[in-house]
């Protein structure tokens, strides 16, 4: 059975992607979490760089915007892309951590912030000696200890906890490799039973995978060509995650209105980012299947009638054979004995 904190993950992902400009911290209206300003300027996120084996120290601020005290569980978490739309989300406190979530440790795991006050908490981040080079995204998360069971009818097993996190973009020094791939392209085609009576649509689904060790902002182009090389579709896709994290995979779909009703289409998806570019293709045959079925049945019926007609002509034109008569061999008359004189 699901634990209450599991139910917050989709909300948590939305909260972490809400921040659009450096002037805003990660915020849900009741509290916010953000890096403590450096001596140079305010920071929207933690941008950190370290060698394997190095330990970093920093501070996170938790601001309570309500009138009463709030108690939070403070923890570090790994980040990932949601499979549905590629949004930026973080692991729950009970999930296994392999990066920032395992390496960063706040000075305290629980804090109470008075109303309209801000508490600053130091944390350390120790990069293991054998850490792989590249990007390791995560977050420092303030999880509300209060479980809201209002929508679950007071069930002790269900509830909602809210959380807000300040993103951590950690890069471990070493060779970097940007790489993105497109895989498993599928086309689902829908068209009216009777050609011309309604629109034809298609849905192109594909898998986008970051096979490198750095975060990329992929661009995806969709092209489709029909018979004789005619261009049916050529556009850049907009429903693509702006941050595809290392090792992450997302399954995406793209609608295609006005797809052909009678054609053979070759669909190609090309994903690119600075330093990487890869394509994958798939084909589909657009046919008005009802019309094809009717033509097929008409052809079968015509063939049956033609065969029957030919058989009838053959019967009428065939010569009538008479049954053979038994041959009779004329017998020589027997000579009667001559009369003696």
C-alpha cells in the first residue's frame, strides 16, 4: 500500500519546475526553499562543481510565509525526468539515492520555522572518489511533516504531503559526453471508414533517451514523406523536455492532424543537441480499409460468378457421348451335310 509521501511526487515535480527567473525561489505559496545568497549575487539554484573526493559546504534557506509555525523534514534527493512528459521531479525520502541524494547531508533533518520567519541550514556535499564525471542533478527538499487526509476520508494509509525543493546542479569534473537518442518510433493511424467523410489523424510516439553524462536541451524535428518523395509533414516539436537529465528516458507523443488517407508515409524523428544528433524512422500504410474490403468482396463475388459462368459454357459445349455397343463377329454359316445320291 502506498505511503503518504508517495502521493506528493507529482506535485513536487511541478513545484521544482515552477521557478522561471532568478528573482523567484521554489515556492508553493506557504513556504519557499532557496540557496542562501552568495557574496556576489542571489542564486536561483545551487550550481556546484567538484572533483571526485572533494567535499563542498553550502547553506539552504527555508522561509515560512504563513502565520503559524511549520515543521519540515529536510533531506537531499536525486532528480529525474517524469516518464509521461519529462518534467523535473525528485525522489521521495524513502527511495534509494545514488547521486546528490546520497552525497549531500543537511546539518539537521528536521526544522521548525516560526510564522513569517526564515531558517538557514548548512549542508555538506561529499563527492565519492569513484564518482562518474558529468552532471548529477538533485535538490534540497523541505517536506511538510503534516499529512493532509482531508481528501482521503481520514484513512490512516492515505494522505498528501507537500514539499518544496531548491534544485542542485552538480557537475563532477572530468570528461563530458552529450548524447541523445530516439528509439521505438510508433505510428497509430486513424481515418474515417468512408474516404472524404471526416479528417484523418495520426499519433507519433517515440522514446527520447539521454545516453550521455550531461544534461541536454534536446530539439526534435518530425518529418514525413509520402510516395514519390512528397513532403507530408515537416515541423519542430514543442512538447519536449527542456532538461533531459543524464541516463533518463521519456516516452513522448505528437499528434498529426490531416494525416494522409491514401498513401504510404515514411516518418522520421531527429533529435539533436550541441554535440549530438540522431534519427529514427518508421512507416505506415494509409488505406481506406472499408473501401478496400468492399472492393475485395466485390472482386471475390465477381470471381465466383465468372467461374460458374465458365463451367456452364463448358457443360453446354461438350459433345454428347453415346454408350459403346458390343461388337458382334458374323459367324460363318455351317455347311449342311450333302445328301448322298
